[in-house]
């Protein structure tokens, strides 16, 4: 989660620097970690899916979350973030979305959906607590999911509470 130390530092960044930070840390982390999570859950389904009823729904929930996040990142990187950068520089945006509040509203909605999906994953994993005696893949999967959850919550908080309000202040 955002630490008390990190929030003031991020608040001082320009919109462009904040966007660069989001892309370099959170977006990159998702791109690196998402395939691992899919791989881990697929291995768990093959090895334990018949004996543990929670694994197949978990694999489905993880795949669904990743399937939602990847286009979300692309929309931010190709549409919203360039528009915010242009506005912050006093330049016109090239978007056909009207006011910047329109794509921001869409991203806020998608953030809410991701949060709901994380809630489902937390429930299926007993808050990322693996059962006693499970294999290394299962343990690694839950540990990575917990890290992914924390980073995604942080990512959403930075955008919702720092980036988007600053962008909406631009006249």
C-alpha cells in the first residue's frame, strides 16, 4: 500500500512524471507478473484441480482479472495518458472522447471492477493463505497473488487519488 512517505513524494510529481512512474512501476509489474500467475494457476488445476474445488474457480478468476487488466493498460497508455500529458503541456488532445473526464470515468469504473475481482480472489484463497502441506507452486502462486493484489491496490490508489484529480483540475 502507499506508505506515508511515498504519498507526499508522488504528490509532488508533475502529471507527466507521475504517469511515467505509473507506467514504469505498476504497468511493467503487471506485464511481468500476469503471465506467471496464469501459469501457476494452470499448473495447480492440472495437479490438484480434481481434489480441491477452489482451484478451478481461482484459475478462472485470475484469468478473468488478467484479461480485464491488459486492455485497461493499453487504453491508459494509448489514449488517456497521452491526453493528460498533452493537456498538462497546454496542448490540444487528439482524443475523440470529449472532455478528459469521460475516459477517467471509464478507468474509475474499470478500477472498481478490478477491485471486485480481487475480492473474489481473496475469498477463494482465504486471503492468500495456502493450505498446510501444499506444493511449492501453490505456495508461490498465493505469495505472488498477494504481492500482485497489493501492487494493484496501490496502482489504483495512485491513479484515483493523485493522477485523476490532478488531470481534472486542468482547464
